[in-house]
C-alpha cells in the first residue's frame, strides 16, 4: 500500500472493484441494537431550546470548547443534538433500504453509530446509551463505573473529556460502506464522520452549548468503553458536550 493511498480515488477508470452489492450479497443492517429492550423516546420540542438560528453568527463564534459549566443538559437539548448529527428523516427502498439523515453520507450508507456517555442529563440515569436513529430513541447499554476517569483515559488523559455532562462517541461499521464501495470505504467513512461532528459544532451553537472534536484516543480503551469488538465496529471519533462556562461565552 502506498503512502496516502487511503486518500486516493480508485484506479484509472474510476471504477471500484466488483462490490458485494453487485454480487447480490445482502446489505448490512441499517442500525445496531444494543439495549435490553427499554427504549426511551426522545422529545422533539426543539423550539424551546434554540437560542440562535443565525448561521453566520454561529460560524463566527464557533470554537472548540474544552471547559464546561456544572449545568446539566436537558433531555430535549440532548435530543436536539442527536437529531442534528444523525437524525433519520426518511427510509426508502424495499429489498435494499437506505436512510436519509440530517447529515450526508456517501451512497446514503450511513456507517456510523452514535453512543452517548451520559453524566448529567435531566431525566436520564448516568450510563452509556446508544442512539436509535431510525426511531429517534435512546437505549441504555449499561452503567459505567468511574465514568470521568474512563472517558479521560480513553482520550489519552485529556482530562476535560471526563468533565462534560455528555460525550458523544461515534463508532463506524465500515462494512456498510464497503458493501457498495470496496475501494473507497475507509475514505468515505472518515469523510462522513467529519460531517457529523461539524453538525454537532453547529447545533451546539444553536443551543448555547460547546463541544470539541476528539480524534486523539486510545483505540482499545475506547472500544472497550463502548463495548464493541474493534473489528466489525470500532470507535472513530468522540466529542464532549456541555454548556459553555460564562467566560467561554464572552471569549
Ligand atoms: C479530526 C480532529 C481531531 C481533533 N482531536 C482533538 C483532540 O483529540 N483533542 C483536542 O483537544 N482537540 C482536538 N481537535 C480540535 C482541534 O484542536 C481544534 O479544532 C483546532 O485547534 C482549531 O480550534 P477551533 O476548533 O477552536 O477553531 C480535533 C479536531 C479535529 C477536526
């Protein structure tokens, strides 16, 4: 494999090798299920939490925020952020299905899953949750001991990651993209992740929250924290979220 190959398009003719889709292999599931059957429907009265709709102001004020106030997030604030980053608007197809979400994804393959490390959200027990994007629900995966320490440790000891009321942790199931794009799957999965996290920055700006993209993490620790095998499903990005501290708002 040559240097930067992951960033290159396919060879000369622009055609990927014969994909699993072209071979008639069944497509991977649109979503994983990680809970024990108790889904929490998320509220959608977003109007009550939006404080800014001006995209230019949000872009001008956007910074990576690494200090969070003690304040909890409300459930509708968390719901808003999940909707903006992975929300499903429509599911199409019969034998081959595709979801259309609030973020773009190469071929509408949507290889990402979103887990939510909840420390301070009104109405939610602390613990690790999984976002069921297709039905806009949360399911609890499990409780986690020493959450702040384990989050910080997973993030190469970036302490502030453990202090946020909520941390979104995105995993990838690369097979979903590989099924259609065998030569480009890695690149497309990473590009998809960028869109998702940018939507998080922007939607945080709309509700007075702040976030910081975290690409520097210990793979194995992060995979263990979320309880994925690190092969078929692996952590690729995370982002702590909280209300901005007063001084961060002014800065
Ligand atoms: C792919 C990616 C990975 C990042 N990883 C980290 C990280 O692990 N820790 C961190 O504190 N900031 C991280 N950041 C945030 C950048 O440091 C930040 O965007 C940059 O310093 C510019 O600052 P700004 O976002 O406030 O404009 C990451 C950003 C991106 C896009």
